[in-house]
């Protein structure tokens, strides 16, 4: 491989909005035959919107529940958190900065958030996160969650003072070009997998929408690493595409890590390539670029 050809390839990448960390990355891209796609912010826009609030609390109505959850989530940068905080401020006709203060805030990456709001212990997160705190979900709520998730929506649960208090439902649209991008990846001989911390129902629905069959859902950040490693053990050379803090370790584990330019700094730092356009078709562009560059070399 001549250094000049690799440099030319790297420069061509920059023109396409594909920032390659160093010329050696193009060589590392050789032989990629599997691509693991994070869902939220990678396949989907990652700009969630709150579509409904259900309170199951005796005294707190939807508005109060949203107020507590919104205040708590103001400490997190997660797309879910941003949506909840913005919706709370909106519903209360206030600025985000005017939401109640939070004490003892803790962000549990890929799981949820906890803290004290107006002396109430509030937790917002996935089912398992509440279960870990001995908070169970009533059966009628389970039925509603299944329905919501089958429609590709994300539901997060709220607990107040250790008791189940309600559900927040969020919608996140699949990006316009994601389905076309998956088709391009297949045409290049790359087997796609959707990998997400979100629940299985939502993941499956999104996977169907973009044409991916293999789905790994409810993955914690460490499970994302294991999912990539499992493919590698099967002899695959794996590219991983992600955007979140929760994707960073998996991006580093992959043979080729690609971060969305719209993503977090932690993901970008862990990746070999940054896709400035935030468009999944850039993944196929990057693979083609690498193949073309290497074929002119040999
Ligand atoms: P993804 O893999 O889709 O990017 P994450 O790993 O970031 O998802 O999150 C996985 C799940 O953890 C979310 O679907 C949600 O249920 C829960 N979660 C993570 N962060 C938060 C938060 N700040 N507020 C509420 N729920 C959260
Ligand atoms: Mg993500």
C-alpha cells in the first residue's frame, strides 16, 4: 500500500464528509463483512418527541409527573432526556432552566436517571432499571407498553418514592435514507445487525422498517461490546456505527468504528471514522472508498 494512495483516499473521504482518522484506517476497512448499526441517532433521527404521558400516581397528574421527570432529565443529554425536558418546559410554559432543581442526580448510562426533585425520589428509565429498584409494572400497563412498542415507539417508566408512577411515550422517526442505506450495505456484501438499548418490540419494528433481520435489543453498553465480539468470534470483520456514549466501547471493539458526526464527542473519539453527514449511506460510501483505494494500490 503506497502512502500516497492512502492519503488520496483519505482526502477523497473528506470531500464526501467521511473523516478518516489516519491513512491506516482505510487498510483496516479491508474485509469488513458485517455492519452493526446502533438504532437511536444512527438509524433513527435521534430527535425524540414526547407523544404521551400516562400517570399511575394517586396524587400526581400527567402534568405534575412530567414536571418531575422533566426536571430530573435536565441533567442528561440523552435524546429521551432532551425530549422529556423540552416537553415539560413546554407544558408548563416555562424555560428549561426554570424547572425544579435536582439533588443527588445520577445518570445510569443506557439505563436511566435518578435524583431528588422537591424531596421526592424520582427515577426514569427502562423496565429493568425500575425492576432493579424493586419497582414493578402493573399488568394493564404491560399490555399498553406492548402495544406502544409494536408501533415502534419508545416507552420509559417513571417511579416516584419507590413506587411505579407512570409512563412516558416517545417517538423517533427513522431517517429518510436509512432503508436505502441498508440495501446498499447488503449489495456490498455486508450483513447488517441492529443493536440497541431500547426494548425488543421497538427495535423489531424499526428493523422491519429499514430491512434488517438480525436484532439485538435491550443491550447495555457492555452488551453492545459483547455483540460485536460475538460476531468477530464467528469470523466476521465488523464495522460498528453509533453515536452515543453507550456506543463508545463497542466502536472501539469493532474492526472499524464509525461515529455519526451528529453524535457525542465520546463516540467520535472512540471511532476510526466520523460520518459528518449523519446519513447512513455514508457507511456504504466509506466501504466503497476503502475498496477502491486499496484496489488502486495493489
Ligand atoms: P440506544 O441503544 O437506542 O441508543 P441507550 O443505550 O442510550 O439506547 O438507552 C437504552 C434504554 O435505556 C432507553 O431505551 C431507555 O429505556 C433507557 N434510558 C437511557 N437513558 C435514559 C434517560 N436519560 N432517561 C430515560 N431512559 C433512559
Ligand atoms: Mg444511539
